[in-house]
């Protein structure tokens, strides 16, 4: 088993020195009917800490999932392909058939706006794909999945210390 940062737990905690990526571990809740009042509230507090830990882990995974989709779109999306259409024939001043300056995708003022729109469309597509993936995986509506993704962004980007504390 490993801590949130991927570091191995100590040997006395029962962990080996090599850790595989992913989730593993054993959790048990045994003979709770034998606990007294304070023991039950202690068990409840420990279960809540477990739920919070799991939700923080979900936030990290959702954030990484979107990062992967965003990287994919940066390399293979519409904006990544747009510069290929903007090349001129070497040795001529005439634009090629796919010259972006003729279509509004060139390096001028209109072209940079067009490129920005392509990049923004790629980012929105990556976010939409992430939301859909989360919704399908967790059996949630896309609206709920989108809210979870926004919360994961807040934790991972804006409040990393809070995420670690969870």
C-alpha cells in the first residue's frame, strides 16, 4: 500500500517496498455490535475519515483523467492540426490551396482568433469527454459528474494543501 503521494508505507504497516500503481488494500469492520457508545462513535469517525479520503482520491483521479484528455487534444485536436494548413509553398508568395489566411485561420489578427477558437473547442471537448466518462463510470448524470469535476479542479488546482489534508 502507498500513501496519497505514492510513497511506500513502512514495513511494520504490512506493505512491501514495491508498490503497483492503482488502488489496493484491506478494510474490515468486525463485530461492531460488541462496541459500546464511545466505541461506536469512534468507529463512525474513522469511517467518515475513510469516506473523505476516498472522495479526495476520486478528485485526484478525475483531475488526472481530464489532464489526459486535455493532453490528447493538445496533440491530436483541431488546433494541433491547424498549423499544417497554414504553410505556403516554398519559394512562392502564393498561398497553398489550404492557406489559412484565405480561410481566416492564418497568423494575422483573424487567424489568431480562429486558432484560439479551435484551441478552446478542443479544451471544451476534452472536458465534455471527461464528464461523460465520469458519469458513465460512477452511474451519475452528466450534470452531477460536471459538478464533481469542477470540485476536483478546485481541490487539485486551487487548494492542494486541503487535498493533502483530506
